[in-house]
């Protein structure tokens, strides 16, 4: 036991003797945890939203998607005029990522280009995924709005459909009623006796025909009478004309007579005047005869004038009588006209009657045809009604189904359709992200120090030939190995203690020192301290074993350092500490799961972050202990 | 009963044989010298005896036991290179290895103090081992090996690189150890060391034991004759060497660098050599020194193998 303790103390002393190593053992974990804690304490994805996202909106139609981004309260959106400026901003890291929206039609999807600096593998890719999530959220909200509108419309449609269904029902009822009506109509139509009508019409037609014939005869008689009358009228007219002419002439005659008388008178006078002048007896005789003649003419003229006057009086009387006759003729004429007119009217009426009767006949025929057509229509209507009823039933059924669906749709929340999944972060483990970093930092520190220190010290012993001396000593290799391991374990525990002290304690300073207000980060530990210590021991043992394994194959310290780095650096990348294991190919994930660093990290995460009891992490514990045991046995059995 | 009995040891690495039919016995209390040039097999046979390596065939019997696994308390190795923690002080090294050796408590302190004092390290107790001179580091090396009070001590080139004073001191310590009844196996290039210290030596060459015996006996048998060694400034010319050979009727006169080796045969006298010396002086050679080299183990080795053990003055 004393020997073991001396060996343990020797290991510690070897490290102590190297001032730089001692400094590193104390400073290194302090630095790692301190820096990580300072850098990432309180890391929260939502707080990453303080990061700036650049936005270029090239949407040519009216869309509120860009404003939706700006309205998101956990985003800092920086707008750029064009894509090139945005790209420059991303390159210069003025923004973490960029989004360019483009689209020219509301009926086409909006193109979203996500720009990110892919020279940084994880962080920018992470922000792109965050941006994608934001965009999905915005799209979802827009879809929600649209679906809301659609649902409202559907709801209205549902109402309308219900109304339509009611209307259909009414219509069906009306159809049913119309059927009754049709039946009644058909009955009435069937009750219509056209024969009586036809015979009546026929009789009417015959009567009309008879009347027409009589009317024609009357018209003919009238026409011949009229013709005679017209002749009479003509003669009368000519008589009146003559009378008139006579009258006119006669009217003139007095004047003429007067004139003639005057003339005669004059002549007579002249003759008389001249008579004395005439000497010739004969001439005188002639003159006297002439004067006598003229006197006779004058007397004749007077007689004629009297006659004419009598004629005039007679003509006047004739005229008066003829006026009466004219009046009578005119009356007769008018009467003829009236008769004509009446006859025409009668004819017309008869014609109209005939026409009417014909028309009535035609109409009757048409009516009959119409009745037949109506009957056909009634038949068709019945058939149509049947079809309509059938179709209405189908429509009813469809609309009812649709209405039911709409009712069902009513029960569906469009918000749910747009966003069928609402993510709630159901954290399995209540943990500060810093706890994860502490676990990661602890395993990294432990693997580096344990592996390096162990291998270097073993190499040191080899190069200083101490291993030879030890192998020749009476102390068994087992004790030497165990002592070495335990010595390194003490150092590892010191480092672990430093890490966890800084992580778990929180001592406020009375005054800030260079901005530091407290010592420690006050991380809550999920498991018990004993389990944590045991975990650190198991992990450290395995890393010490790896260091011992490296020393098997290396002969000097520089090679040992290189070998350690060769082993540790790939493990760092593959263990999930730097890059998530999920990023890797499946084969690599499987390999990674068996790396000591991965297993150790999982163990510490389980203890610090997840609060899983140590005894439940059987794989991790047994795997690490297995490594330790195998290497320990190999060391003991190794020939010097 | 010999404390160490090595019988027909064969060790080969693949086709290469590094030890072939090596057999020797070492009696208790002897200082046994293992001599040979580099690659002769000295370290290999030492490792086999110590149990650090396994022989291909043959057997090693230590302390009447073929199983040497539990004999670490009786055996000690003082390796050629220092084997201690250079960052520890002398005392820390002593205490640690004492603990490893199974010592504890007061006994440990006593032994540590004794050894420190015995080897003249008391002024350096708290000195970091790395800061010690080469000689004192070797003394510490020895001290650490003696912690378990071994019966059999392997000294591998213990005085390499030491100044003459230190060497002498080492020799004294080795003798003291012998006087304490310890058996010592000494591996050395220094013939004078082997000659002075060893009661028995074994000469190895290319894995084979050439000859073994008391140094004096070996010298007498194989050592040859005395040699006058003249140190001549700038050496002598080939022509003059030829003349000397002709004068002394001796072809085995050797000139190397500044040295002229004139073996003294039965028919040669010092006077003749003196004449040669005077002749050389007359010729204008500056003779810096003249020594008589007695035959030694080197000569034995040379005469047996035809090779020189080491390059030396």
C-alpha cells in the first residue's frame, strides 16, 4: 500500500516537477471552462435571433410576406436593395444569412433564396436552418390567413348549399305539386272536346260563308245599283254640270243679252243715227229692216232675257231641286259609301270572321297541336320531372354530402391545416446549454491531459531508463501499473475538480474585476456528486489507458505527442463535440459511437446534463472500463 | 555453486544469431567482466541473465534457480545510461526507488542516507538529479541500484565518460562492493578497468565466447609482448618506418597517427629501441613521449580476434 502510494506520489511529483505542466494542468481547465462559460453562458437559440438577417424583396406583386418577416419580433431584418449588396453583406458578416424573395404572380410559389456563408460549416448552416424555419413560419401564417378566408368562404358556401338544399327540397315539393298540376292539366286537356268546337267553328264558318255569299250578292247588287246610281250620278252630275253650264251660260246670257241689247241698242241707235243718213232707200230699207230686225232682236233679246230669266229661275229651281237631289244623291252616295263601308265592313268582318274562324280553326289546330304538344310536354315534363327528381336527389345527396363535409370542415380549424404541427419543445432534460459545454470541455481537457501526460511520462521513464530500473525492481508490474494509473487519476481528478468547481459554483465578487462580477457559473448538476466523481474516474482511467497504449508504440516524446494528437484530433471531430454526429454518414456514426471520446462525452452528458444515474449507463461505463482493463493487462503483460 | 550459470545460450532474431553457444559460470563474490566490441552480445547476454529477454535456447541458472522471475530483490542493474528521474532530487529518487525496492519507514531512510553518504552524494541530497555532474549521476545510478542490497550486480559500462578521478573512485566503490561479498558482472570497454577489477573476464565477439579466464592468465597466454609506444609529433614517414622495420627486423612495428608501436620480442632489447629513438631524433623527429605498453586484455582481444577492441590512445 505504501509502495502504491509512493508510486502515485511519484506520478504526481513528476508532473509537479514540470512547472509548465503543473501550470497547464491548473490553467488549462480554468481557461477552457472559463472561456466557454464566458462565451456561451446562457446560449439560447432564441437569443441568436439578435443576429441580423438580410432581406431583398423582389416580389413584383402585392404580397405581405416581406413585411411578415419584419414584423417577427425575434428577428433583426436588414433590408437591401439588391442581391449583390446582400451577398456582400453576408460575405462581410454584416448579416448572418440573407433571404431573397422573388415572385411575379400570386398564383406561383414565391422563390426564397437563402444566402449563407458556407465557409463556416456549422454556424452559418445553423442560421440558414433558422432562416428556413422562420420562412416556414411566415408561409404557414400566410397559409393560415388564406385558409381562414377559404374556410369563411366554405362556411358561406355551406350556408348557401344548405339554402340550396332547402330550395331543392322546395323545388322537389313544387315538382311534386307540379305533377299534380300536370295531372290536372292533362285531365283538363283531355277534357277539352275539340269536336264541338270544331263543329261550331265549322258551322260558324259555314254561316260566315253564307253571310259572305249573301254579302257578296248584296255587294254585287249594291255594286250594280251603285253602278246605276253612279251612272245616274254621272248623268246627274253631267246634268248639273250642264245645268250649271246652262246656268253659267244663262248667267252670261243676260249680260250678253244686255250687252247685245246694248249693242243692239247701240247699233240701233247707230243705225238710227245713221238712218237719217242713209239715203238709199234700199239701204235705208235695209237699214230700216235692219233696225227693225235689230229691234226685233232686241225684243227677242228681251224675250230671251225673260226666258232666260225664267230659265234661270227654273234653273234655279232645278238647281235648288237638284241641290236637294244632290243632297239626296250625296246622302245616297254617302249611304252608298256607308253601305260600301258597311258592306266592306261586313265583308271585312266576314272576312275577319272567316279569317278569325280560319284563324280560330288554325288556332284550334294549333291549339290542338299545342295541346298535343303540351301533352307531350306534360309527358316529357313528367319524364323530366322524374329525371330532375332523380338528379335533384343526386344533387341533394351530393350537396348533402358536401354540406356534411362542409360541416365537418367547419369543425376543422384552418389554422390547424396550415400549421398541423405546433412544436413545443418538450425538453427531456432541463439543462442549461452551458452544462453541455462543461461536459464537452471536461472530456476534451481530460483526454488531452490524461493521454498526453500518461504517454509522455511513460516515454520519459523509458528515455530516462527508469522503466528498466522499475522492471528490475521487486515491485510487480501490476503495482507499478496501478500506481501509475492512480497517480494520473489524481491529476485528472484535480483537473476535473477545477472544471466542475468553476462550472458549479457561483461566488459573487464584491466588485467587478475587469468586468467579471462573479467567480463560477453556478451550473446545476443533474446527478449526484459521487456519481459525477465516479464518472470522471472511469473516463480518466480510460484516457490514461489510451495514453499507456500510445506509449507502447512510441519511443520518444515528440512521437508520443504526435500519436496522441493523431488519435485525439479525429476523435474530437467525430465524437459529436465539435460537429454533431448526425451530420455524419451512417457508417461513420456507428464508428463514432464506439470512440472512447464519444462514449466518455455521452457518459458525462448523462451525468451532468441528463441526470441519468451512472448504473443506467451500462454501455458507457463498461466500455470505458473495458478499455482500461485491456490496456492495463496488456501493460502488465508487456515485455520490457 | 556458481551464483550465475549460463549454459549454451543461443539467441537469434530471426536468422540473425546474436549469441551462439555462450556458456560461463560466475562464482559468488566474483567481479566478472564481460568484454567485447560493440555488437558482441554483451548487452544481450546481460538482458537474458536479468530476465529482460528470453534466450532462444540454453539456460540461465541464477542462485540455483532457473526461474529468475522472483529474483529481482537479489539482482541489480546499474545501466550504462542513468536511470532515474532527472526532475527529482537525489533524495527523492533514492526514497522512491527505495520504496519500489520494498523498503519502508526507518529502514528506508537509513539505507538511503547510508548510500548517499557512501557514494559521496550527501552534499547533493536536495539537488535535482539533472543538475548533477556526469560522475555524480552515475554514482546516484549506482546508489539506486544498491537500494535493494542485491547479491548480484550488473554494472554496464559504469565509468564511461568519467574523469580519471571519478573512475578511480568508482573502482574503489566496486571493490568495496566486492568486499561486501557482492557478485558483480561488469561490462566494460576499458581493458584496464577489467584488468584492475575483474577476477574473471569473458571475451565475446559476434555472439561467441572467445575466451574466458583470469585477466592475468589471459594476458600471459594471449597478450603478447610489451610494446614501446613512441609518440612522435606529426608521426613518421613510411620510408622511415620501413627503415625501422628493417633495422629491427620486425614487420609488426606499427605506425598510427603520431604513435609508433614497437613490440618488444625476446630478441629485442630496450637498447635497440633506444637506438631507434635516437635515430628518429637525429632525423629530426620530435618524440613527445615514450611509454611501455604492457600487454593487456586489449592485446588479448586483438591477438585472439585480430580486431581492436576500441580506438584509444
